[in-house]
C-alpha cells in the first residue's frame, strides 16, 4: 500500500522523514517500509508491503477528506515540527518491483533473526552484484510532455552493453574489439529514476557532460616485444601503452549533441531490479527514485541549435543587443533550457522589454539561469512553463534595477578593469559564461573600446577543473581533434566568430 504524506517542510530530507516515521510505524509492527521524498517538496510517499498493516496505519492516522475538516476527524494526529501532517491513501498503486523489494527485505530480516536466535554466525550471504546487462535506448534532454516527465530523444539508438557501479562513478561500456565507455561521476547526477515494472529502465539526469573513452586492442610491435623479452630496455625503460583513449562521444552524431543532452536512459533486465535497488545502501550512491520517464522524439539537436543561432544572428534579430543575445544563447548552449523553449522565450519578452534597459535585461537573464530548476521528479512542470520563466525574468529585472542604485560598476571605477565574456571548451562541448571583470592585458589595453568583441577561452575538463593526466589514459585525441581544431578555427556566438588573437604564458 502506498500512503501519501502531505504538508511536510520543503527543507526536510528523505532520511529525516524516514527516521521520523520509523517509531510511528514500529508501534504497528511495521519495521520494513520505503520512504520517498523529492527534494525541496512538501510531500512524501510511504510504501508498506503488508496491505492490512498499511490499512491499520490509515485507520489510526489517515484522513478521508482533504483540508482542516478532514484533519479534525483523524484519531491520532501527527505533527512534524509543529506542522500537522496529512496522511491519506495514494491514488497510485505501489510499484510491483518495490513491493518485491520490501518482501525481500522482510525475509532477510526474518532469516537474520532466526540465525541470531540459533547462534549461527555464518550469514551465507553473497555480495550484491554491481554490474548489469542493459541497453542504451535514449539520449536527450529532460523535459515535460504535459505533466509527464520525458526525455526529448535526440539520439535514437539501441546499444547493448553493461552498466557497472563503482565507488564514485558509474560506467557504461559496449563493443567487442574497440570497447567504448561512458563514465558518469555520482556527483554529476541530478536525479536517478527507475521506471515501471512493465518497462524497467534506469534514467540518469546529469548536471554536466559524462566522460567518454575507447579501449582498443593493443598490438605490440614485434621488435619492441623481442627486445623486451631479452631484458634490453631503453634509458627511459619500457613504456606501457595507454589502456584507454579519451574521446568526445560515441560517434560523430552523438558528439554534436553530447554537450547539452544530459539525459541517458538504459533498459535493464527485470531480474536485476532487486540488485539495483540494493545499491542504495552503498555510501555515496545517489538516491533512486521510482518515477516513470517517457520518451518523445524531437528534431535533431544540431537543427534546433542552428535555428536558434539563426534567430540570434545580427542579420535576423536586431531587437536585442549582443549582451542580451549572448545570455539567450547561453541558456540553450549550457543546457539550462532547450533551444525551442529559448526561441519561445525570445518572442515572449520582445514586447515587455522593448524599452527596457538592455544591460539590466542581460543581467536578469544571467541571474535567472542559475534559478531555473532541472527537469526531474522534484520539479513541477509548471516551474518550467513559459509563463513561469517570463515571471522569473521580470522579477529579476526589477530586483537588479533596484540594486543598481547602490551597486557600483567596477569597470567604470578603474581603467585597468574590463568586463570580458568567457567560454569554456571541454572534451564534450563549449559552454558560455560571463561577462566577468578582468584585468586588461596588452590586447585589451590596445582595444579598450571594443572589449565586448573579445572572448576569454579556457580548456578544461567537464567538471571545470584542469585536464589531468592519469596513468593508462591517453588525451591525444582530445588535444588534436578537439582543442587544436578550435585553436585553429573559431568559436561562433550569436553569429559573431571569435578567432585566436593572443594567449598567456601561464
């Protein structure tokens, strides 16, 4: 039975709610249950395996009518930090695999109790598996179709492989001769959802791009191998070849969308569900939420971003200056919003901000980007609607307008400071940021009146840190096919191509 618990504090965590319910349920002889509370939400769901025990809980603490009138009829009222807690039977039935997991936990507890009473110290248990066979079925951006959470699938492919869970990251790999790998650090996971029992799939929603590798079979040179067998080595010793090579994506098509498509869905075997749910006991493992994620097929991501770039180019859109268009392109290019949603936002703000201060508008868009929630179980679809985004932008505009009366522009106070736009190039994508105050170098001092025509570019890893050299991993593909091409080419922002003009010695 699934019980809906409402009127909780938004700041309460799932662990706090679970600990609070534990003694309450224990009085009814309910020792095994599942608690699910989305982050920053005021409700939770309690799943009880035994229907009769669940009904006893509702008879004692549940309410049949909403509101204050329904709460007054509750036999034993519950209060969490002086807040009245509303408990009622959920409209949705519990997931079949979740009930099986609770039943398995009950059997384990019963077996452990019997062994303890018999004095047996041999648990006879085995370590839970951490490697599972799966199929990668969807790659895209997380979005909503009506009120349903979906992946806007941009990369329609089915690839069978294995999904392994380590101490700090998950690893998906496929292929026979040249094994391709995708590494996802746990710290980059925004949400991890497990779908319905009829179609079990595990969906990762990420905050940054994953890391991609290829592991190719090594064919050692015959002469080098013969010399090594004779014990003859060079002055530098025998150098072991790199085991893995860092790449930019699975294939050229995937490389065009990996920078902004942070949703990955895997179809798993129903027999592995119990073992996957058991991984939540591992320290540092992300929370697994039971939530159905659907699939919708959208136009190819390069087509969407190309349409946005055309709309933001100088020739097509003269309603906004470059500083505003830079922030609008940043929304899509950094994965805050989908390109179609940014196009809708452009049309929605044209008239309201026609006579507005465009520098404040650019600052409002930049501030709003950090307040836009990720699409996931903890986010309502209305929070990402066009009306909500427009209201957020208007509120931030008025806040910055009031702050401007007291704030000082550091670039106007000091002549050696300039406001510079920035871009970060990673193995997966190019991400925009800024403008930020920076000390002028020799180029900016010479062209101080055109500082907004310069872009400060950094070459970093996906987590924003410097590229690190690890034993057994080659970065030559990233350096030559990614970073070197950008240094020899340009970075286009809102129809304005930026080319290399200078670089520091550091």
